C-alpha cells in the first residue's frame, strides 16, 4: 500500500514537471513570436476608394470571380466597431467568400469621429452619408435599385433607410441587427434601459471608443477578459494561431468614438423607447414605418448572440410589409457570425444564392430600354 502510494506521488510529480516544462517551452516560443510580430494583416481583400464625404469612405472590392448576381451589394456596418471584422483573415473572410461567389460588393467605412463630429445625428448618418453612398453605387453601376446588406447597428440603419427610400433598394439583408429592443435576454438591453445617456453625451460630446469597448467586455467579463488570455497559453507556440488571436485583439480594441447626438437618439429612441417597432421613430421629421419595407428580406441572426439576442432580430420578418421574407437562424454568437467555420460553409453560400435569385429579374443597365 505504501509503495503504491509512493509510486502515485512520483507519477504525479513527474507529470507536473513535464507539464511545467511544456508550458514554459510554449511561453518562451510564444514570446519569440510576439516580439518578432511587428503587426498583423487585416482587411485582406483588395478594394478601391470610390467616394468620400467628410470622414466617410466608400470602397469597391475587386472581383474574385465572374459576377453571378446582377445587382451590386452595399454593406453597411455598425458605427461602434470596424468593418474589417468581415475580412479579418484571408482564410476566414466573409467578404472573400462573397466575392468568390460572384457578388459585386461595396462597403462603407464610417471612419473615426472627432470632437467636431459630436453633433452628427442619426439623420446625418442614415439619410445623409448612407443615402449618398447608396446614390453613388446606383450612379456608378447604372442600377436604379441596389442590394443593401446591414450588419448589427448597420442593419438597424439599413432597415430604417429602406423604409424611407423603398424605391432605391432591390433587396435587404440584415445580419445580427437589433430591431425590437424590448427583449431583456441580454445584459446590453438591460443596462441601456437605465443609462443616463444625456449626462454621458453632455460630458463627453463624442463617446470614447474605450468607454464603449470596456462596456462590451463587462458583458462577459470572465470569458472576454480572463479566460481568453489563459487559453492563449495553449496556442502561443503556434505562430499562425497566435497571429489570428492578435488579429482579433486588434479588431476588438480598434473602437471608434461615437458621435454624441447619434448615440443619444439611438439609446433613447430605440433601446429605451423601442420607437422603431412602435412606429413612433422620426428621422428628419419623417415618421418611419417598418411596413414600408416591401422589398424581399433575408434576416440572419445567431441564437447564441449575447450582444444582439435573437429576440431582438427575429421579429423583423413579421414587422415589415414584404411578402417575401426569410429568417436564417444559426447556432453561433455575434463574432462567430463572421469568422466561424459555419459562417464560411453555410452563411456565405446562402447570402450569395439568395441575392442572386432575388436579383435575377433586375434590368440590365447596359442595355437600352
């Protein structure tokens, strides 16, 4: 009995010693990788700037395949993060997959607001900048109507724009887009209900990106602040895996500030007032009705999304006036919508197929009518 106990202790010490040596080896190798890593490449798909207004830039991606969808797609990303999450790394790029599937893609870069932008409103962003980008794509391609793909907050903006300008949008695709803000399934929704956004905006003018970012991290503090850095130790020896980790960190902390008047209205009218669903939201003095969205709709959301719970997105199909709607639920989270293997294998092909099918009857602008 005593000998067996001694043997067990010896084996445990031996295993601990081996694990400790392995951990130190991974750590030292990882530090070599980090010290030699000057930067990581993100936003990998080639594109050209085709329009600029103030800090807003519109890019057109270079095609990677023969165009199969007759109508161009304009992507409207959220203001609160950078659009290149959709093109973070070449082997897991939603943009890249859409281009290889034959879509003609434009994307809006909202830039980084400064103090001089604090008075920009939702009207400026939606009917101004977004509207001008839509008009540029229409003019450049010759299409009276284009496809609009809105992501997260950009999906909210895109839905509002489509309701107010139904003659300019052929098809609407929304991804993880908050529409019905009454849900209490997510902490962000709960916190926003009691947020004194007036004091916040009156103090800062432009809400710092760091302030917004720390708030998002606190939604899941253990997973997003502690666990991921502990888990990093398991991949530090793998330069490629470590590079991908650093890419994600670069995106997370690349957080633009938020124009005060825009976030004031977004929080008060949507999160706190739920005015879009109630039909009470006004943009530039004009009442917005979701029933005025009559074009085909593809609504995509994740059932494990902690930032935009599915109950915030799911109701959209029943609220719009379109008779052609499709809801696509995926068992992934907010970030997984862009970089997960399921996103690459299922989501991109469905967007390509749906946009192509729903654009087939569009007139060819190169042929005289």
